[in-house]
């Protein structure tokens, strides 16, 4: 039996029982309308989603893991594909457009001060994804220089996009994506901007 790559293994884990996981995300979204995520109990999420605690803990380590899963679910359709099947601009555009459709969920989730909050988890997730893309798809060795470039790109995107979503910058989605791409370190941009296997359904708005 062929060995499953870390990329495919991650995708399968995220997509497994996605409909059930989405019910937990929807329940949490509704509960966050009336109280902060830090004050919401797992029991209340289970009651609203119509699932048992056993089922909840089969898929989530805690309530914050719902937010991380939902973000990863959206990232699979965009930024995870940078350097694999789409360019930097396309990856950013696809994910940020999806986040805009659920902006209230992520705005509420980002208000958490917990050590497991989505804001604390996102940079690590993005770094790991880029490292996998560089190693598995482009066969690039991750040395200190490359690690520095990846960290710089991740710091930029995880700061600028939330700032734009929350109204700090008065610009369009296209402009926010284009400007963020311009901040990607040149060497890293050149390495990943040309997809290994371009997607025929990629966004047509090019950088």
C-alpha cells in the first residue's frame, strides 16, 4: 500500500466528518453572539449542536479547537495550495474571501485571551504548511535562512489580513491580497509563486 504523505494525511483528517464538525462550529458561532468564547462551555456547544460530549471530544480537544479546525477547513481551499496548485495571490484571495463570509465567527473567536486561541495557533499552522510545501513539493531544505523568510511572510499575513478584515485599511479584497503579496520576501515569493500543478479553476485575478 502506498505511503500517505503528510499533506494528504492532514487533508483527510480535516475533511473527515466535516458536516458533523461544522455543526459544532455553527453552534459555537450562535453562542458567541451572546457571550465571549472564553465563557462558553463545551456542554452548551454540545446541547446546541445536538451531539454528545463523547462525540465532541472524539474530534476536538477543546472549544478552541473548533475555531482552529474551521480555519484549517477554509485554508485547505486557499493558502494551503500556495506553491502547490495556485500562486500567492490566488491562495490569499481564495481563503480571505471565504473568511469574509464568516467574518463574525472569526472576529468573535479572535477576541479570546486563552493560550489555545485561534490567534495564537494560526502563525504556527501557517509556518508548518509552508515548510511542508517547500520540502515535499519543491524539495527545498529548511535551513535558518529559509526559516527566517517563512517567519517573515507569516508574521506579515497574520497581522495584515485580520487588520484589514476588521476595517483598519480601507481597500478592496483584491488590493489587500495584492499588497500582502508585495510584502512576501522575494526569494520565498519566487520559490512558491509558480504552482507545481496549476489548478484549472484558480482565481483569474493575477498579481
